């Protein structure tokens, strides 16, 4: 009887390439090899296991959406107002407290240059490249207003960003920074600190500029350049190429967690962790799989590999805790797979849901949806209601905090916003609310007790399957999952104990539905020679396998260790 490791930090991208695992140490494998997750759909890690993920709908889809969604943001003002912005090639859609439904608030010509933004002192600025214009959302007027800047020709601008209290602008080779006192003032001045500089260390045109607190990093397709703040108005930044950096082709390939001074970047060479001083590679298994175009689907009860000509990647942080790596086929309009690293636990999960964006979700209190009939006679006038609303209901008129653990926001291709959370606190309601998501499931393996023999599984003990199913897979020696056995009967006297029989080179366990998995125990036995055939109680006949040197006989109903014999006594045993 062995216990599965449910706290592993490993998460293989390709389950077919997992080598032989041995759960009982031996002379050949003195330390053993710990089995791990082979496959997962809509699963988050826990401190001591894994949980199924449920989805809750909060904001409806955009009516009559005619273009694919390119970007999605949560925007706010210095006064605390909150709204959600969805960007297509030619339109801005806004959902806020003043109009709690999606509204087209801005139209503009399409452009191959992406939308960029800056968040400074609580104010959210957006650069529209086709108009060479920066705009800002006016919450009181419920409309976008143009922002006027001093000291810069906007036709030279390719994008914007921020660093501390400064706004940054960049062309293909030049960086501009604003006054430290006014983010809209770009008039060069030694007294305000506004100025500009060409960047000699770049190896190609600038593709993105991303904040890192008071510092920032300049990305090209071939390298990255760090800009360190000096505190000197005359020379506010020191520029230096980041050794080992491989660059980035898009801001979608860069994720920044404000709690740590590091960027995660998808490059032509794989994932890198980048700071102004250094760049080092990360997640080699995931990098290798994406570069090779490998994806996975679950069909007819078994996961299998599909090959894409090219995969595209989107990197985002949700609530500064979850690093989200979304992957899609380059021909698709939306992402389906999202590998989620819980940076608090240092462990992986995976979402399998159609989406176009990841963001931190905060609910908007929709005060204007109340009517007088809903409130009662103690508020005879509208002023009475406004004056006493906050005290009576304990809710801010504009923003309410999210439910703890339920702020992982997902934007669907239709513009609806859901949150993902453990199924205990969020209902799995994808089919009802129009979310296309796979049923939560996890497969753990490969389990065997001897590197030179097959394995026989007799019993499974598990907690805490709430509304789910349990199955076992018989694996071949090359890592493929070939036979699924769902004929496991739960012991009526011992909840969570399942009995059955399955033989293979190794075995794996699948749990699907609603579950909180913190314990998994397996009763395993040696079962004959390496690379033996996969046999289960579903077979009701005797199987004879003839190899070059030996003959083995197995009776499925008995499920005993195969008896090695020579060719002279095959007939007798048969």
C-alpha cells in the first residue's frame, strides 16, 4: 500500500515523455522516482493536494460582438471608480456602475500596432496608435476624453508605459519620459526631470516597454535592455543590455507581478525570468512543449496528443498570485489551455476553458438597479436613499471587495467575465452560463513497484470525491495511456475505498467531477515481466503470449503473477 505524492512541484507538459516511475526504492532505483500529475483539466493546487475548479458568471456577454477581442483590462480612477474595458480592432466596450451593461464608448481605425497603456497615480491612460492619441475614461461623463500632452510629437510614438510616477513613451528606437511632477509634461527640463534618450544597446526595433517599479525594461525581438532609476534629474536612467536576454515580440508575452521585481517573458528560446540585471531560463518542460507545437485533448475517456504548426502564448498575472500561461493554436481566435502557477505554493494547476483574457476581478456594486419598491418606505426620497445607503447596506456605491479566493477573472470570447475558484466556493456552471469548459479531472501516475516488472492494482483509497467518478488507466512502457477501467466498486462499509483489478506496465488514476483531493493510496503488486500485456477483470479468457525465449500464461479471473515456462511445457500448462 503506497501513498501518492500530492504536493509535487512538477507538472509535465507532455505525459508521454514521463519515464519509468518506481514508488518502492530498490537496488536499481535506490531513491525511487516519484509519480506526479500526468494530465489535468480545470484543477488548482492546494497546500496539501488538488481541487476541482468551478466557474461563476458575473458580467454578461457583449451583445452583437462583431470582432474578436484583442485586449481586456480592469480600469480605475484615483477616486476609486471601477470599470471593465474590452478592446477589439476598432472599438472600446465599457462595463461600469453608471451603465451596468456593455456599451461602445469609442470607435477608431484598426492598426497593426497594439493598444498600450500606463497606470500612474491611480489614473489609467490608453494609447490608440491609429489616432496617435492618448485617451482616458471619464467615469462621471461615462465617456473617453482625449489627453493633451506637452513637449512631444505623438506621431513619433509607438506605445506608452509607466515607471513610478512618470509616463513613458517610445518610438522604434527612442525612449521619452515625463516630468516627475506631471505625467503629461514631456518638455525637456532639468528642473522637472523630463527628457528622452536613444537606446544604443537595442538589437532591433523596440517592441514593448514594461514597468518594474521605478525601473523599466525595454524589449526588442532579439534582446532586452534594463533602465535603472538613478534619482538624478540630469541623468534619471542608466541603460544596459541584460546579459542572456532573448527579447520579446509582444507585450502579450510579458507578465509582471508587482510583488516581485521580475518579469516572466516568452521568447523565441523559451520562458525567461528577467530583471534589469539578468535573464535566466525557466520552465524548460513547458517551453519545449510549446516550441514543438504539442497540445492535448481529452476524447473518449483518454487524453491524447495533437500537433499544431504553431502555438501562440499569452502571459498574465491574476491578483499578483497566479501566473497564467495561456496557449492556443495560431489559427484559433481564442485560448483553450491555461497553465496556472500558484506563486504562493510554487505549484501548478491547469484551466481548460475558452478565453481571450485573464484579469483580476472586482465586483461592481450596481446601485442604480434598485427601485424604490425594493428599498422600503424608510427612504421616501432619493436623497434619503443616497445619504443612508452605505450605512444601511454596508456597501460602497462604486466598488465592493470580491469574495476571498474568487478574484481570478476570465474573459470569454463573447466578452463575458467569469471567476475561477475551488468548486467548494464556486459552482461548476459553464454549461448554464455559456462558458465552454471541460469537466474538472486529474490523472496521476505512472505507478509501479519494480522497474523490471509490470504492476497489478487491487485497491484505491481516496478522499474527498464530492460529485465525481474514479477510474484507473493501464499504461504501456512508452508512457501511452491505453486501457481505462471504470469498474471500481466502492466498499459500502468504508467510504472512499474502491476495489477492482487492473494490470499493466504501470497504472494511473483519474478523478473527475467535483473533488478535493488530499489523500490517495494504492494497493499495488508486482505482476510479471517488464512490458507485459495489459489485462483486467474485464477479460474472461486465458491469454498466452509467446516471445523469443519464454512463454507466459495469465488467467484474468485469478490475476496472479504470470508463470515463466519453456516451450516444452506450454501444452501442459495450457
